[in-house]
C-alpha cells in the first residue's frame, strides 16, 4: 500500500517551537510569576497561525491518496488542475484557507513519488512562462533540464495553477514508443524547433501556412499511425491539450510539458540528424 511504504516526517518539524525560550520571571517570594510565564497575546496568535495544518497520520493518509490519484490520472496526459487534486484528496466540502493543507499534501506526496517512482509534481503554469527555451538548455539529461527549468515547484503554486507529473531520474530509460506515438513526437520536435528558430513564439498562420509546407506538411495532411487526425488538429488540439504547446493571442509558444519533460540532449540529436 502506498500509505505504508514511505514514512512521512511530521510537518511540525518545519515550525520553530518558541514556547519556553523566554526566561521566566520570579516574584519576590521566589515563586514563578504566573502572568510573566504566559506568552504575550501577539506571540500566542503567531503560534496559532503557524500551527501545522495536519497531524502526521492524516498527512500520511492524504498524501498516499494524492499519489494514487495522480498516477492513475496520468494516462490522460493532461496537466492537472490544482483544484481537481484538492477535490479528489480533500473532498468538495473541506475548507482549506490559504491552501495550507493541499500544499502540505503535495509536498508529502512528492516525497513518496520521488522515492517510489522517480517522479515529481511540478507547477506547470509559471514554469512554462519563466523557463528558458528547452532546446537550448544546458545539461545532458531530462532530470537536469527539469531542475534548471523549474524555478517554482508545485507546493508554491496558486489555486489556479496546474500541475504536471515529471520524471526526475537522472538519465531515465524510456521504452521505445509505438510507431504512431513516435510519429507524433517527431511532429512535436519539428514544431518546437521552429518555435526555437523564431524566438520561442510563432503565429499559428505563419506556422501552418508558411513553415510546415516548406517541410512538406500541409494543414489537412494525415500522418502514419495517427489515424484520421489532421496535422492542424494534432498541433492546435492534441499538443495544446497535452501541454506541449500553449496558444495565446493566435500564436504558439512552448508549453509546460516541453519545458519540464523534454531531454535537450535527445532534442539536439534529433535536429542534428535531420540537418544531416
């Protein structure tokens, strides 16, 4: 059971214990002054505010639930809304002011994911906006590129942010994908390299009407192993849905999956082979 495989450290260890640090005053007869031994109101309020959001046992249970949920959901290949994870783990009715509970759950779940699977939940939105172009990122492995690109991890994201399950193993071994998926990844790499050559952003019309035709690809073309899906739909729907691209104001840019899950070494090798 995931709930018993990894033992989580209590969140209370992260909070400084201020009680008893101040010397107690004594009255003239040598007894402790009961008023002096009490912390001031502001200190008591601060202690209440900094109290751990969950007991260790509940944190263990909820983080195991989160791990099961994200692993079973990963087949959809869609970024995970933080609100969806919160509802799946905490339920619809539980209040989580400031998101402290779900932050603690994600942090504990990431400990389990790293230990069991070599995976980690990372914030998709801000990472895609802030990270450098992945095809130019230094570092030989996917894990190293991920660490460089991801400045903000899942625990720091806001309520509206999305999460992505990424591989953090150094030099992770990936199985050879089926022919259809291999063709799709080749198209993804082609599009991402075109974006890289144009400053990381390319209008949709320019991509599909100018640059892809130069490579022998037309909007209405279908590709081997991908059924009846047209090139334009593979780009505008599937790549956007799965997080390889983001589309804003009619232009494409790298999506969070391209930033967080792409091996710069493999991408550069692929491009080098195409260029001969």
